[in-house]
């Protein structure tokens, strides 16, 4: 496919603006470019066709099923986009006088209230721009807390082996040593290993619950108790709240700090081209350490931004990616308490439906009731037929289905992690189940066919390492 720069013809421009009626300004010669930039010269129709063609080459939730585990690629109502596009939200500036942006400040304060109700935390910062950024922010709160108490021997963060890869990375970024602890055969934290790992040097524990194999840890209160007893704090990785919102609260499980991915659970797609938001919530005793400024309501409205008393500074500008917060607020407000609960229930129901329907051929790595996602292992299939999780994932593309997350979590061999999300219908899931069953049968009949998959997509198997490490992003004009 041609790039937009390779289309069009000299002089074929879009002229939507009239002649300028603003007096010309003189700019110092050194700042002026010597020749005009080589912009594409195309008609509006060419432009429109170009982007439609590009869109057809990609796969989004609007094109079909997207069960990418841990990413919650659900359908988000367009009303959320509509509110975030209102000029009252888009045409304002963070340095404007508070009096003129009362609505925007109220959005932040309201969202803090809703998230507190959903999580059992007390205060939030909306600065972090993503989940991993939230982890870093929250760990800095833990660090500031220990430092404030003069307790500086705490240098270790405990992370179970079922954790998301960002957890140990964030802890290391904060200067902590990472202590890995194993999961038991049931996919839950091994309590004895945890007891052996905690001590006077424990700054905290990072945990995802439900964890990355989709299991809710039944010992969660015992886990947080053990860490607290050793003087550490508990960090909850709330990137995926899809299974528990309205049902269980990290605050009640004993967690002190957490982040939420608004760009998964709350109406912005994960990695969907655009900003994210990873607000960090804390229990009251940690509120003084939060970064940034909070809008606080006084008698005359939100006229004074407050910097928490022992704040360690700022982690990002102003209140982060504000428009993502507008979408999230629209989403939870439209759903209401009952709707939020129903979304969680359906997410869990859908995941268990798919898990059960595949059980006879590809049982889940941990064959118990799962939360919003589950992990199957293709290890046996791989050994018997040579067909790997990668082959099966690629074959799904030919069915118009986005593959599940592959080779994650690391503790499961030949893993495929499936998260149908609450917005999919039974018919869509049945089609996907049928596709997976056909691929499974094909593995025994004609494995070569699967090694070559996909057969009907625009590109087959790109070199993933090269694509990630050496992206070719800049158009070089031919000489
Ligand atoms: C997605 C995810 C993260 C990281 O979120 P980003 O916004 O991609 O940085 C962290 N933990 C878990 C469990 C996740 O699923």
C-alpha cells in the first residue's frame, strides 16, 4: 500500500481556508525554513480513502472479537467519546483561573469519589498516565511513607511470580530490590514462602488480585496481614478491575495503595492509540504523600488547588490525561451502581463460559472458577503435534479474531490468556470456541497448515523483535 506522501500530485491541495485576513508578522530570518515542507498534496477524497484503507488493514473491537487477556478490549459506548469531545472540556487550559473551569475540577473530584467507592481507597491522584506509571507513583508513596517515619532499612518489594511484568520493573525503577515468591499449585500465593520472605527490610508487597492466571486469591486477607505485621505496605495492581468492581474492594482486602487503569476497565481502550490514565488511590494515612495538586471543594466551589502536605512533588503535569477521566466518569455515571456490578458479573460469566466450553480439549492451566480471564496451556498439543501457542494464535487471525495474549503469564508453558470481556455476546463466543476447536483438530491433521498461518491477512508473520526494536517510522523521500 502506498504511503500518503506517495499519493496525489503537485498542486492538488485541500483549500478549506480562505485567504488570511490577519496582518503578517515578521519573524527573524534564522527561524524561517528555506523551503516549504513537502506535505502530501491530495484531494479530500484521496485522503478519506487512504485512511479508510488503512483502517481495513487493522483489527479493532469494531471489526471483531478481541479476547486479548489482561488488556480488557471491550466495546466502549460512544457517548463516552461524545462527552470527552465537548468544547467545555477540550478548549480549556490547566493554567486558566480556577473560577473559569469549575466543571472540569468537579469532574476530577467526582471521579475521585466514585473510584473511592469502587475501591475502598480515600484519595486519588490523577497524574499518572498509564498503569506502569501508576505503579511507580504508588511505590514512591510507599517510599515517602517509610522515609517520613525514619524507617529507611526497608529496601525490598515482594512480588509473586504470577505478577504482571511491570511490577518488578516498577519496583526496580524505584530503587527497590525485588524479592520473587512462588505461587502454589492452586495459582495462589504460597503463604509459607511469603512468611519466609517478609522481614524488617520489607517495604511492601505488590499483588494483582485476581492475578494474571485469572484467579482470585482466597487468602488475600491473610496475605495483607502478614505483610502489615512485618511493617510493610500492600500495593494493589488494579489494572484489571473488570472482575471485581462493585463486588470486592482492594481497600477491604487490606491494601494501602493501588492504581487503576482507566484505559482498560473504564471506557478507554488499552493501547488503542491515544492517552491512558492510571490514577493512584491511597488510604487516608498515605494521602499526605500523594503527588500533584487536588481540587478541594470549599463554600464557593473549587477555588483552591491543594498540594498534599508531604507530597514528593509531581509525577506528571497538572491533573494528567484529563479527557480520559471525563470518559471514565461518563461511563460509571451511565452504568450506575447496578450497571457496574452487572458489568463485572458478565465479565466473569463470559470467561467461565469459554473456559468450560474448551475444557475437554484445552483445559485451563488452573481448572477452577476464574474471574474475568483464564489461561490455557498448549503444552500438550505442542508436544504431540508441534503446533505452538503462536501457531494457534496466528491461525485465529484467519477467522477474523484477534489472538489472545500469548506466552503470558510466564509460569504457564505455551500459554494463551483469554479475556472475552462483558460486552461480547454468546454468539460471538460460540464462534470463537468453534474456531479454536477447528484449529485444535487441524493441529493433528495438518500441522504444516498452522505453521504457515495466517493465510488471509494483509501480512503474515512479521519479525516481532525487529518490529519492536527497530521500528521504521520515518518517511524518507526518495532522492
Ligand atoms: C496492563 C497492566 C499493567 C500496565 O498498564 P499500562 O497502562 O500498560 O502501563 C499493569 N499490571 C497489569 C496486571 C496489567 O494488566
